[in-house]
């Protein structure tokens, strides 16, 4: 299992997005937070910005949709060039149909769980997904403190993935830093979103490498 670091451009300078994307070109993916001021109390960007980012960088884009009605909007983010599209199960009307549509359009399908949403009810859906996102803060803002109480959920999700022999990646998002990444890797996460820990660093590319090294060293051998 290789450890992947996805810098979140929520913590980047939005007036210099092309440069900010280039600053982390060693990262496996760029994490793009889409917020609609309804599903979460914040507003960020939409399809046109994703299209422009796609032209500005070779790094694949991972779009995290914190929006109402992802059933309607997610396909447009695949068409805009996202390699991976994450919808929130709390907002999706038909998560299986939506995951299949995202895959059919050529992107990886991912489903997110807010901190209070348990993973167990979705066990049967996991084969429909390429990635599961467990939020480790309440979605909406960067720079929040990591919720340690999510570690048991990460462990239970990893156990479900192994029990079913699935290949899906287990992503965590929120409060990931040099101080918290090791316990997440130990618990079974393999894809780490980091906003402030990357873009708040003097050298974002070096911060990505340092996070990946810590996660790799802490990951259990499977
Ligand atoms: C929060 C977003 C995160 C955010 C993470 O709702 O989904 O992707 O950018 O920021 P940090 O890493 O600063 O917690
Ligand atoms: Zn995110």
C-alpha cells in the first residue's frame, strides 16, 4: 500500500492557483474543495475553475464536492477534467447510481462521510467505489483541529475493506499534519489531504515529501 499526499488548494492563494498547483507537482493529486454555502457554510469554486486548473497543471485533480444535489453536478466535474470525484453520502439521493455514473464517465468514484456518519450502513456499497473519504473535521473550512475520535472509524473502515478484499483507497481530510498523520496511517488510511500543513509551510513541496515519509514509516505492513 503506497501512501499518497493530496494538497488542498483551499489553503492556497486563489489569485495564483496555477503557481500554487506547480508548487506541489510532486504530489499524487491536487485536492479541490467545492463548497456551495448550503451543504457547508462556505463558498469556494465551481466547474470553470476546475477546467482552468486542468489546463494549468499535469497533476491529477481530486474534486471534493461539499454541495447539495451532487447527483446533478458531479458529472460536470468529470467532464471538466477531474480524475477523481467525491460526493457526500449525506447529500446524494442515489449514491450507487451516482458512483456508477462517475466511473462510466471515466473518473474514480469516491464517497465521503461527515464525522457523525457511520461507515457500517454503507458496507454493501463499498465495491461501487474507488475511494472512501472519512472526514476528520466537520467539512467547510481549512485549518481546523484533527478529530482524534475518528481514528476508530478509520480502523473499522480499513477492516471492512480487507474483509471484502477490496482495492479502494481510504482517504482522510481535515487537520492532517506532521503531528497527526502517523496515527492516521497506523489506523489504515492511505490517502491524506493536507491544506494548511502544505500551503502554510515555507516549502510546500518539501512538506508533501515529509508527510509522505512519515505516513510510509507509520503504515502497518499488509
Ligand atoms: C475542509 C476541506 C479540507 C480542507 C483541509 O472542509 O474539505 O480539504 O482544505 O484543510 P486542513 O488540512 O488545513 O485541515
Ligand atoms: Zn476536502
